[in-house]
C-alpha cells in the first residue's frame, strides 16, 4: 500500500479566495440549488424576503440570508427537495426616491419628465442595477434556486397582483375611503399605519397652552393644550368630555379661533381625555385621526390648511380650500417654521398662556424618516377584518408558530385589533391601481385588463393615477412567485411552503399579510407553518447598524479579508435564537478572527487527517466495535452525540447551538483528543506497545484508527457544511473514495448509528482525559518545557479505574508529556505536583528531575509568608468596627471578597509545599 502522505498534499494554509468562487460555480453547474418538480422527495420551501431592487448587501441582509441558507442546506442534505426561491422587490417609494435624486442632479424633477418618461427612467435604472444584491448573495454562499428568480414588477407577477386586486374588488373588500391618513410630505404619498413608524422611546417636545376667547361663557376665555399649534388654523371646534363638570358651562357656547378670529362651536364628546392638558381640546378634523371621528359625529367642517409638501395653505387646484383660514404671511411657509411664527403671533396677542416640556412620539416615514402629517384624503382601502379572522382561527388552532415565543402576544393583539389597510400611494413607480372610471356615465370598476371603452356606455375611461402599496404586491410572494393565479406545476409542488425567516420589524408589514393572503387566495392554505424572527445586528453601543449612522459592516469587505465562511460562522455562532447580534464595526479583525481561525484550524486538521489516509479506507463497519481501542470507541460515541445534538438544535432553529456543538466535536474532541491519542498508533505497526499488555493485531493496527478518523472527519464536515459550506466541501472532496463529481452540498446528512453509542467508553475515556489534563496543568504550573519529560504517578481510586489507566498507558504517557507512568493504589513518596481527579483518583507529577525542588520550596515559603502578613493586616482591618461602620458597604464587601481569595491562595500554596515535601 502506498504511503498515504504521498497520495496528495494540501496547501499549508487555507486560501478562501482560491476555493470559494470556483466551488460556487461547480455547485451552479451541477444544478445543486435547482429544485425539481418531478422529484419523488418531499419538498422543503423557503421564499426569500425579497430585498429592494435598489439595495446593496449589508450585514443585516447577511444575517437573514445566511440563516436561511443554513436551514436550506440542512434540509437538502436530509433528503428534501429544497426550494429556496430568490428575487427582488420593486420597492415603490425607495426606488422612486433614488431615481428622483438622479434626475435632480440633472436639474429636473419627475414632473418635468412626465409620468411615462419618468417610469422609463426607473426601468432603465432597475435593469442596470437591479441584480446587484442577488449577485452579492452568491458571494456569501447562498444556495438559492436562481432558475426561479422573481421580481415583483415582472409581467407574470404584475398579472398576479392585478388578479388579487380585482378579486378583492369583486368581493367588495376594497373601497374608497375619505379619512385622515398618514402622509409623508417628502415622499408625497400616503402611508399605512405600519409604514408610519412610532419611535421606540418618546422624544422631547413642547406642549403649548393657547387661549381661545369665548363669547357669553362662564369665563372670557378657555385654554387648550396642543403639541401642534400650526394646525389650529384648521380647528372647527373645541371639545370637552361631557362628564367633565369643570367645563360643562362652556358647552354650546362659541369660541373665537386665535389669529383668524373665526367663530367655532364648543361641543361635548366622549372621546375627549379630560386628564390631558386643561380638559379642553382643539378639534382639527382634517389633520388628526381622532378629531376626524369627532368631526364626523358632529358634522363639522373639515378644511385642509396644509399642502401635500408640508407647507401652509390650501391644497393645489382647490380654490381657497382652507376657507381663508391661512393668513397671507403664512402661505407657503414650512409647517415647522409656521409653528414658530404662530407661537410668536400668539405671544404678541397675549394668547399664549405657557409652554411646557412634554414627551411625544411623532410618527416618521419608514423610508425617508420625515415626520409624517395626519391628513384628510381620499384613498383606497382593504377591509382587513374578513381576511384576519381565518388566520386568527388557524393561530388559535396552532396551525403555525412564531419563533421566538415572545412575539406571539404582539402578533395576536395586532391581528385582533387590525385596522383597514390603506393601499394607495401617490407615486408613479409601482403597480397602477386597476380601477377605471367612465368620464361620461361615471361608472367605476376594477379590470384585469386595460379597457378601451366603458362597458356600460362605450364612453372614454380614465385609470386611477395612484399605485398600489409595495406591500400589496409582496404579500402575494409565497404563491405569485410560483405562477398563481395559474395552477402551475411549480405552484402545486412548492405551495404551501414551510419556513419564513425574516426580521421582527416586518412582522406586520409583511408576515401577517402573507398569512392572510395565503389563506384567502389559496383555498385556506397557510403559506408557511413556521415564522422565525431573527434579531437585529447592532454595534457595540447597541445601535442598529445603518448607513446614516456610519456604523455598518460591509459583508463583502469581510469576505475579501477573511472569506465567506468566516463571515457565516461569526453571524451564526454569535446570534442565539431571536436575539440581537452585536458586532464591532471598528475592529473587524477581533470580530471576525474567530471565524477565520476556526476555518484555519479545520484546514490544518484536514491536512493531518487526510495525509494519514490511503486511497481506500476500510469502513468502520469492517471492524468489530467491541475490539476497538477505548479512544476509538469514545470518539465514535461522541460523534453520535454530535449528530443527535446538532440535528436537534437545527430542527429547533437554535443554529448557534448547533454550530458550537460541531465546533466542540471537531476541535475539542476530534482534534485535541482523538488525533493526539492515535498519533502513536498511526506511526506504529501491529506490535504490542512496550511495557504494556498484549493487544490484538486488528486493534493495534493503524487501519482501525484510520477508519475511525475517516468516519469522524467525514461526519464533522457534513455537520458543519450548512454553516461553513466552502471549506467543508473542499476538504470532503479529498476524502478517500470520492469520485470526481461528488459534492458535499448534496451528500446525505449523517445518520446516528445507535450501536456506536457507548456511554461506558465515554465515561472511561473521560477519566483518562482528566488524568492527562491534570498532568499537563501541573507541568504548566511549574513551567516545565514540553521537551522535558517527567514521571507520572496515578493513584487509582479502584480496580476499574486502575484497569482503564493500564489499558491507556501509552495514550496517557504520550499526551501528558510524561517519561513514564506508574499506576498504584497507595500514596507515592516523591516530590511532585499533586492533583485529585474528579473520579477520586490522584495524579502526581514527579518534579525532582525537572526543577530545583529546594529553591521552589524557598520561593513558595516566601510567598506564603508574605500572604500571611497581608491576611493578618486585612483581618485587623475587617475586625475594626470603625472601618466596617464608616466605609461604604460595597468597599467592605470587596475587602471581604479579597480576604476569601487570599485564604484560597494560602491553601493552594500550602498544598504545593506539602506535595513537594517541603519541610
């Protein structure tokens, strides 16, 4: 048989750049990621949360997609037909904003271009840059089914969106609503409740107390409190709670609006919070959702006093619109500048009573962070209650789960209190709302195609100018991507899916709506059964990483410096179930070095193991397990434990625990213990070791060790592959018996072999490890160089322990750096370092030949004397009642802790002196 070391060689260091790109191309060429419709395997489906078409990969994307890739690779290896569908979202607001900025650099606006030309510009931009992030996902190893890549604005998908809208229209679930909505003055569009984000913590604001003159009232004026004085120009009433006895005499009277002196009624309404401010509230129906409800009940006027861009004045194209309420000097003034000017006018007129600091929570646009403005508007809405109820029933029947559990109550509360969804956006880029109106007979309908004429009178038609909310297209993602509304083979094969992995921020934006859409449009079938909400990537100050803060990490920088596997390892091993992941953007070396170091360690382990293996290795089954040596049986049993625990962790989405168990097996058990234990056997023939009991040739021969090494390394690479796919596949292909086309990416997940589980071997080898570790620690404690060999004495606790130590004599000697081993049942009379093992046995390292015992005794005695003096001084301090009474409690506690630590040191020094035989 040729020497295994000459069969091939690996480079001395792992170079990820030489491996990753060619290997990924091999996966693509082999069709590893493409799921087959005609496969007999059970499907496992994940649909990617489609990144915006304008996105560039950031570390948040990295975390989300690496988690998905770990799950899809795991299930692919478990024999499932794994379908991970990728794609991008047209991202109405975000994409339009990007292109508008590009147009602005040319000194133009979208209005200058007109709708058609502007949309053409957006399409040109999307075609040029739209696949950037998908290509970047390939760099980090994502095993998506690229043959099924989708875009939420491609023709087939657009047909799905239109079909969904028309069906909802036909079911009378879509209506035109005149109500106060969230409006972004920067993006110039309405927003849904979820898109107008409230801050996590209230901000510091002001509460303005303003006097309104009252004619014939109980007092000459009343005082209202408001955080938005600029909206008082739109007040059409002042309201009090009917149960508020303080102000009942004002009800039915007339107040005069400050600045404009317009008369407005004083009314009573149960919606008024009597505890807020003075108990009087200004009612601005066109600029506050609650005030709109009050205004509707009392049939108040609802003038708009603010334009779409956030400046004061009448809406464009509507005459005065504001009823002459906005003075000329405020016309066209920005809302916040107008606030300051109005406050000045109130002060000048003696109508500003006071200003107080007041915490408030202004909602902001989820895309541009502008403070949104409540604004009365005509918008299209979806009735959500009929869609939510079936999902709530499925939730209560536990037909799907949300992980981690802490999000479940929030989800249920939101679903039970769901509000109708504003789906119209005043944009040009997006799915145009397919509602048509006849200009002659005013018939209005939704259509699956663009009609040429009115179906009732044959007159000309106009299409609604608004586009659909981006989320209206993405809520169809789990089934529109597979061809719905057509009953395609893909749809029949891959819907419903199984797992959704996403960020907790879009639980309501997207996840809840997908559940509703799936149940409604797909005959009651949920789109997935598990929702895994991972945490947020934060910096060391626990701030969310973002471009605006400049605290982000570019995953491609990490790949360039350390390789994709280092990035993946850090993201997975560092993030526990649903918890935030903290990374240091200022120190990439420290942050990602553990991942790189693990890859290098795995490579070095592979170099050693593969160098020991011939072209053909006997399988472990070829050997009688009972005849294998203890280290063999121990590592085989530990491999079964690693398989069992890693599999269970992955099934429970505890990906970090799976990664760490695999790390422990390959590094802490296979490399650190088994490899070291079998090195002498690999270099030896079948002869019995000198000084030890005879063993059978079958057991002592290196073939058994090589078989076990090959099995365990193969197992380790399979277990690690979902997390670090590049290096594992590269090493796995070098194992004996691999053909040229084999790839680990489609190899079987390791199956647990019950007959290899051996609790007795694990217990026995643990005793051996403890003895070796004790010897190593004693040698390190006394600074004995590795080349200096020392005698080792083990006092066995009982006959079983003695038998174990005897059988593993050569392993213990080699691994502990000992010159010899004497195993007894009685105390050893020698100068040496002593340790009691966990099983009750004892280990003594003879030091007489390695150190100057007398000098060491003098040194230790001196240390003990100094420590005794320090302890005496500290004891006197702690018995001093004045110190104990006057010193802060934490100072006294620290001193007592110091005393305990010093007493432990004193005992350790005394034990050392005794073990060395110092007089």
